[in-house]
């Protein structure tokens, strides 16, 4: 059974930092495209960052230079380091693992709240 378990969310002030973790069981993260999505209040879920099998990374424009996605294959965990947080970063953040064959898994989400 595949499980993705996020952690590291919380309440932080504007300009602060948080590191989200997504620990996988039942799959080998290095064999999947790993992504972080978020869904803010009243908004659609959006892709924030992704990391491919060859460690190529993607970031949406609004987080470039502030967020960093990385993967620790030994721990089978993907991270999202978030810095210079803004109120518009407030959302539930979800971990996602997928393949080109449409295999896909989601975590349960972790809340990030940025207060001004």
C-alpha cells in the first residue's frame, strides 16, 4: 500500500521559512516525478514545484527564488524548503508522486499559514 505522509506545515510570519517533508512508503520516490501542489482558500489546486527522475526541477513563477524542492533517496523523502514566505503562500500543501503511465498518488496535505 502506497502512502505519502507530509509534515512540517504550521504558522509562520511573513518573511519566515518552513520546510515541508513528504515521506513515502510502498514506492521508491526516485522512480517517480515528485511534486508539491497547494490549494489556498477558495482557490484551485496548483502545482508549486516538481522534481523529475534526473533531478530536473520545476517551479511556478511566484515561488522561484524562494522555494527549493529536493529529494533524499536514502530516506525516500521529498522536501520543499520555503523561504521569504508571503501571505499568498497560505494554503494546504500536498505531496504528489506520479509516472508517465498515469500512476499517481497524493498525500493528505499539510496546512501552511503565513501571517502578516
